[in-house]
C-alpha cells in the first residue's frame, strides 16, 4: 500500500496523544505529507449525531442491529461534538458501523486508496466476536478511515490476573478499590497515562500494515 498523504484527526480530550509528535513520527516513517485536523465530529449536524447514536451497542451478547436513538442519546452525541471531554459514562459503539459514518464524512476528492485517514476518538469501539458470541472493546478498527480508540486502549486489554483476584476477594469486606489500583499501578494503562503517546504510534503503524496485508491478499485472489 503506497501512501501519498495522511490525515490525522485529533481527540482534544486526550492531550497525551501529542498530535504534533504523532504527525512528525508518521512523516518520518512514511515520508509523505501528514495533515493535522480537528476532531472529525467537530461542528457536525444533529443528523450525524443521530447516526452516531444509532451505532450504540445495547446488548453485548447479540450482534449489532439498528435502532432508533432517543432524543437524550442524540443530545449526548451533540454535546460530545462540542466538548468530548465532558463524556463521563463509557458507551459502547459498534466499530464497523461507526467506521461507515466516518467514511461518509470524508470528501470524495480525499477518499482515495493512497490517502490514509487516521481518526482518534475517546469513543469506545467494539466488535462482535462469533467465537464467544459477545462484543469486545477494541483499540483499533483497521480500515480506511482507521479508528484508534483511546478508551479502547485503556479498557480493552485485560488487567493482571492478580488484580481481579484481589478485587474479588476483597469486594465484600469494604476494602477501598483505589488501594488495589495503587498496588498494581504501572502494570496496566490508565486514563491520561504518559505512555499513550508511544502506544498510539504503535497502533498507527499496526493499522497500516494490517490494511496492506489485506490489500495484498485481495490482489493475490484477483490474480488467481
């Protein structure tokens, strides 16, 4: 996959992304222009808010099915478009459905296979796994546009087994959960973790190589 340009869309609620640093990293690696942009949902319409609200996952044990969002859910999305840092409750979104909406937000002249769009968001993207018939949080939806979920980076990976064992064994005795978190601090990522900068750079490279492998596989099938 040869690139001519990369667009990266900011998530202002997560300053640890360090957008300038990410842009420089991608430019140095790919040697193509890297254009920084505001959050992709910035100043978007109520129609877009309704579409995004419609990608919510309500039953993590069932595959995605469309539904009509409530006025409160649409307003929630509109508020997040204005200030994504206001989001306190974690909401699950179907990653592939959300990706379809993002694709529609990109102009035709920039929707080309050699132009990569990298969308950073604090929305928790999920995909349904048919091996255990449930949704799982994902840090990366590798497609174009690609989605890197900062919340997915934090929430999707499992914490150390000992953390859960101690949490369960002390749950009924009133032990402060914060003390357990402090004990295992550093063994897992937290919100506003200083390590996010490098981790996001790694996911940015991962999505490129994932897309490249898929394209190579499709081309091989076409030749055969």
